[in-house]
C-alpha cells in the first residue's frame, strides 16, 4: 500500500516536471520510480527518451529558419529508448501516443521529415483529446502540430505538389492549432503554479519556475501570420494577430505579446487605411483591398478544437474604432511593457540583454512617433519619450527624438536643455546646435544662448561642411535681433555691422542659398539703406522666386520708395501663391487704404475673417445668426482662451519680438486670465495663435474705421478684439485712438497710460500720449516721453515730428528744426509697415 502511494506521488512529481520543463530532474525520479514499481520499465524508457531529447534541444537549440539534417550521435540513445518503448507495446494507449509524438519530433530534429509525417499519420493527431489530459500533454500536442507544419513545408521542397491549394491551408491550420493549444498550455501552467499545485508533491520544486517557449511552441505561435503576410493575405494575418493578443496573458508570452503588438501596430500604420479597417469585434470582410487579388479565392476555412485558450471578455472592454486608434493602443501597451521590463543594469554580464531591450524599446518609440505625429499629439509623445529617459543613458537616438517632440509640443526651454545633452553625445553634428539656435532666437528670445550655439557650428570649421554657412546665418540673425533690442545708437550700429558681416560670410560660403541674400536685404532695409536692400532682395528672388518673405520685403521696399501701387501688385501676386498668409493680408490692408481707399481695405478685412473661419474652424455655432458691419460674426468661442500659454506676442506695428515685449506679453496673459475668469467660469483651452490672428484682424479693421472717422464701427471692432485679449496693449492703444476720434482727450490719455503700464516701450502709444500731454500744456513730460520713444525706435518719423512740435512750442527752434529734418529724411524711406514685421528666424 505504501509503495503504491509512493509511486503515485512520484508520478505526480514527474508530471509536474514534464509540464514545467524541468528535464534535469526526470532521470533521478525515474530511478526512484523503477525501484518502487518494477513493471514501469517501458514508461521509464519513454520518460528517459523524452528527457534526453528535450535536454539535447535545450543545449543545442534549433534556430528559426534552420533545416536540421542528418543523424546526431547524442540522439542515438534517445532513439533506443523510444524504439524500446514502442516495440514492446506494453504501454497504455496514451503513453504509446506520447512515444509516437516524441519519435516524430526526433525524426524532424534528424531531418527525416517524411518519417515524422508518417508518425503523425499513424497516431491520428487530429483525433487526440484536449479535454481531461495532463498539462504537459497539451505542450506535446502543440509541438506536434508545429512540427507537422514544419515537415509539410520542407517536404514539397523536394517534390512540389500543388502548394497553393489544400496543402498550403493544411500547413497554416497546423500552425494555428499549435498556437492555440500552446496558449492553452501556458494558461494551464500558470493556473497550476498560481494555485500551488507544486506543493502537493512530497519534494516540491521551485515555487516559481520561469517557463520557456522553445523553438516549436514559438514557431506555432508566430508562423501562421508570417505565411499569411507572405502570401498577401493581410486580412487573415491581422485576424491571427488579434486572436493571439485577445488570449489571456501569461508571464511566458509577455515578450511575444509585445513583439506581436508592435508588428500589428506597424501593419495598421503602414498597410491599412481608414476605409479598409474593421474593428477587432467585427467579422473580417470576405473581400478586402488589402489582400492580393490573385489569392482571394484561396481556401481559408476555420478549424475546430475541443478546447481553445481563454480570451479577455466583459461588458466594459474598450474596442478601437479606427486603425490609428488601435495602433496607438497597441503601442502604448508595448511601451508600458518595454518600460516595465527594461534592463537598466550596466554591468558587463547584462550588456547583451540591455542592448536587446533598448533596441526593442526604440522600435516601439519610433512607431509611437509616427502614430502620434500623424495626429499632431506631440504633447503626449513628449510624455512617452520622457518615460524612456530612464534607460536612455548615452543613447543619442532617444534623446534626439525627445528633443524634437518637445520642440513640436512648444516646450522650447526644455527642448534646449535636451539638445545640450544631444550635443554632448554627438559633438560633431552641426544640425543639433542649429536646432537649438532656432529655438533660442524664436519664441524664447535667448540671444546669448543662441550666440553660443551658433558659434559652436562656426567653430566646427570644415567638419560642419555645408552647415557652416547656416552657422553664419544663425549668428547674423542673433546680431540682427540684438541690434533691434539695443537702446544705445552706438551699440545698435555695432550689432548691425556684425550682422551684415555674418550674412555676407554666409553668402560667400553658400552663394546659391536665397536666405543669405534675403537676410542681407532685410538688414539693409532695417538700416534704411533702401537701394542696397533692393539689390539683395532681387538676388534672393532670382534664387527662390516664390519665397513669401522675399516677396513681402520687396513690397515693403517699394512702399518705402512710395511706389504704393507697385507694392500692392507684388502683395497680390504673393497672395495668389499664399492666399492664407495673414501678414501679407495685413500689409494689403495698409496699401489698399492708401491706393484704393478704405472700402477696399474693409473688404480685405472681411475676406481675412472668412479665411480665418475656414482655416481654424473655431467659431461658436451659437453666434452664426448674429450680424456685423464686416461679416456675420466670426466670434471666437471664448471658452477657448483662458488657460492658453501666451507665446511671445509679436507687435503688429513693430513686428519684432523684444525682451520688453516678452515681459509685456506675460503681464497681458496674467491680466487677461483674471479678466476672463470674471466673465465666465467655463473651462477654457486651445491653441493661442488663431486667436491672436483674429484679434489683429479686428484691430486692423478698427484702424481703417478710425482713419475714415467712424468711431462707432471702430469701437465695435475694438470690442471684438477686447473680447479675446481684454488687457492687450494693442487693444488699449486702439481704445485710445477711438477716444481721440470722439474728442475725449482725458479718456484717450487714460487708455494710453494703461497701455504703457502693460508695454512701456510701445512706440505708437508713447507718441500719441506725448502729443496729448503737449495739448494739455505739460511740455516737459511730453518731451521726456517722446525722447524715450526716439530712444526705443530711432527710425519712427512720426515720433521725430512730434518731438519737433513739442520743442518748437517750448522755443527750442534749432533742436526742433533738427527733429523736423530727421523726420523728413526718415519719412522718405519709411515703409507702409515696419520692415521688422517680417520674421527673423532660422
């Protein structure tokens, strides 16, 4: 009785070791079993043969795509054991089936494919039961189907027989059955481990044994969809991917799931459009444009299994409805798994694992970049890449992707810091500091930082090759912006000289680059050297005839020479190429006011509002029935404005971004948020640039109405801009203009003072306030404000003229005469809008 109990325990332990693949323990357990139960010699032969075969495969793994051929000396004993067990025929039927399956597997390993297929035919593989059998036998059957599929693929290579009919489908069915039974087996093993089955034996093994898939199970799980895709049957391949991914996950299949999820995401992004997509819970289409039309009629019927792997099910399971959505879901799952399983250790023993982990993660992040980039979701992308930083030490690619995502998300300050790390990792790449310069001289106005980055490119010398010219272009732009910011005339002239020198050097290094000629023209224009500027802008247009900024500069130069009709023709020609370019349209409004009268200018304002509505589609539907003197209201949805991050506000008059205007924009942001919060408690969000553009359209319309003496209409337009940015210094200035038009001097003075409290260097406000103070008899204060305005912008002829009037009233005739002469000289070369309205960016 004791011997029977002991034998039962040993058999249970053997079953557990077979299920968990602990082959090194089998011989010792067989020795104990043979001592206890003498009649189990044939079973011992079977188990020894299996253990030695599996141990051989563990020590000599078959590689994917390999074709085993020839007898292996180490497998001679395996064949002896299995032959002995089969020949005597004393085993129970289920053990005879196992012996036959192992013999077929041995034949495959030795390259006897036909013998292996004969073994499977004799055992009746399709008739084997999946219900009520030990867990390890599920693994044997799954491996048997995979091996049969491999043999069927190999045999026709010697004698091809109608591959693309039933034979091809039989191979795929073998792999699909193998994959399903393999998933079922792994789920059962995990269930057994979690329920503590291993503790029922007298000598339990390790509590948690890490299961390995092995060559045959991995082939069963991965080969079917490979054949589908190879044959052009994308629909069935995608369906197979989804079947595997819907199966309940096990620890063993985690890496496989990440690989399959990534591959399916790549197919969805690259090979499937929205029209050909079907969601995972729908039946796939019978005919799909994704599939090869020559293979659509192939036999692809489903197969039956008595047991299938468990799948995730429930009422609240999310189901994607489009290809990008499903791809993104798959990639976010893959990214989560990649982050969780990342190898962070840097000791030499883990080096290969770390490299493999990093490569796998990099592929996921590259696909995430494609998926999120298509939807413009750069904020989310930067957050994903930030999570990758924990294993991105010294990995340039991930750092660079992170920097680019931050740039696209508008996080310029962080992007510059990340680009510094990229420069450290790749110091000889000139494109990285050039990107940093682009950010520094753009939204942030970090001119000192920008100068340092530009000098890095220049200092590379010949190593920078064609980018060296870009380095000189970048440092020229830095000097040009510094000249605009400088308050002392001598400092301005010094930076202008440096900027011209840098642009000339850039042109000499790259004579075919239109940007060098364009910025030379712009710098001469800002310095009021109109003939030289015209020469260079013509060079730029010869090199790039459709460059919008060169055409705009040419129009402004013509307007500076008072050729307003020619300038308007150039603007209209440019607008035929760039009909939605708002800066060109603002210039057109100014020119039309001079050339064709205010009615034409107002029509252009109306046209701009229509373009704005079609471009941004951000209007409030509830306002569609309301009227306006310009257009049925293009009223903005004010809920969109409160929590915006205000970028550096580009003044519609001066155009350029100064350090003082950045500070002013931040004050405006704070005040506008407070004012908006008092108006509405609704959540407000959205991009800011469209609303800034809309505000400027209303302000231009208000200016036209002010020019023709219509204060009511001007007030209405100003109010529309104030609804968007209630504390903008431009809005406050326009309110002052309207008040002056109505003859309310005190009210105008109050608006101008409020505007200057927001932006102390707004020259037009300073000039108008100076004139009002002059009319009120406060000559000293008026002179002080106008002299400050001249210091800020020494090229404004209106300010010089106003200063001359104030000095003349005080009896300083000589000084007044100088001011009037300066005003006349500047007015002769003054464009319709300042040259600095043209952006200076790399």
